[in-house]
C-alpha cells in the first residue's frame, strides 16, 4: 500500500478507528477524519407507529411483546451468536420477547444461519426468533423495535447503528471502535464477546422505559448534529480546496 499510494495527497477516514488504521500506511498529516454522512430525512412519529404496527402484524408479533433486533451480514465477527446466547438470559425474565435477526449469510457454505437457528432451537427459543434476509428498507424493522443491538466483535464505523439512531431507536452495542465513536452514553455499551453483560443491558432498557426513551432521544440528537450528509459533503469539498493543484 505504501508503494502503490505513495503519491496520495490526502486520505479520508470515516472514523477515529479507521484513522488509526490509515496512519499505518500514510503519514499522520495526510489522514483526515470526515465522518460518514447519511440522509437525515425524518420519519414522523405517526409514520413510525404505522410502520411498526405493520411490521408486527406481518410477522405475527403482538403489540405488547418487546422486540429486540439486529441487522448485519451473518458472520461470526458480527456477533449474532452472542446475541442468541444473550437472548437465552433475556427470555428468563421477558419470556414474550421477540428477537429479529436480519442479514444475508455470506459464509462459504451458507451454514452460519443454520448454526444460529440450531442454537436457538436447542435452547428452546425457536418461537422467540424471526430470521430475515437483507432489508432494502429498514424503517419498518426499526419502528417495530424496542431496542436495536449491535453485538459485533469489530466495527470501524457502524452504519446500521447510525441508521437506528436516526430512526429514533435505542441502541445497545459492544465496545467496538465504531460504536464508541457513535454512542455517547457508556451505559449502552457492553464488553465484546460477553453475552451475559449484553443480556443485562438489554434487560435494563426493556425494564426501564424512561431510560430507554431518553437513550433514543439522545442518540437521535447526536446523529442529527454530527452525521448529516451536508456536513460530510462540505467537509470533503473543503479538504479538496486545501490540496495542491496539479
């Protein structure tokens, strides 16, 4: 990389975690952090209620059942196995809780989804889980969710986390570099590869609705302030303006 990219004038890192990786390749002065920007077009509260109700009706989830969701490619490093193990603890106190796992299995033999389903079945939780492929529109899932979980072992940024924040959904995440940068509330962060801590934190927010709603509000405010598409474009344009003309 150092040889192939030796003439690069600047490198953009989408997070501090990515910056640390890029500084192994480029001189620190050439690396600039410009966070990902996303469309912040808000879904109204009424639209959220309708979308959430439609999602629950379609998947036969009663309105009084808590819903915990996750979204991401089905891979060991994304931590879905830890979420299944955490769910085993959650349903001991919240037996009606539903867990929605959305994502495509891109493992070589397409076996990871089968492994996750088998684990849920062995633990007697088959009825508590809903398995979905990749969603082109995540709004209905997030609108129906009481908590979005990112159980990943490694995350340089976390677009799925940011989507949940913008949607006004509370997020519980493992302490990856990306999650730490996105989520300002340390109580919503748990150690990586620790299903018991993950379960405890999910249960806390399920059983303390005021704290859950406060977390959702704070995350939405943070996303709106820091990760607009306009800010990303302006920052990128400003960086180009500072570079030597060739």
